[in-house]
């Protein structure tokens, strides 16, 4: 029986959001982040039919969060936005 948590869609959304943000990224690092996001999204998709062991689940979900933080830091450095004036 599949026992994915109710928060599972959040992790899928994070991967798809990263892919959208990295779509036009030309740097090798950006391409590597996008490739990893695609791999993680495919892994998450496969869990819909067969739940992973708890340790694997924890490792992959942790990696999704780490990738999001690192990729967003990268995007901020590549395309910094000016401060919003009030």
C-alpha cells in the first residue's frame, strides 16, 4: 500500500519550480542543477506506484531541499535583482 505523506506534493512542486526557473540557465552549474531536479522529480514520480524505504525517502527529500537552496543561491548570484525601492 502506498503511504506517501500529505506533504509529498510539495516536494514535487519544488522540483518542477526549479526546472522552470532553470529552463533558460546556460551555465554548466545551472544545467547540472536542472539535471538533478529532473532525476529527483522522476524518483518522486516513481514513488506514486511503490513507496520507498523510510531511509531512502528521507535522503531524497533532504536532497530536494538542499538542491532547492543551492540552486536558488546560484540563480541569485547569476541574476541578482536590484533592491526594491519604497
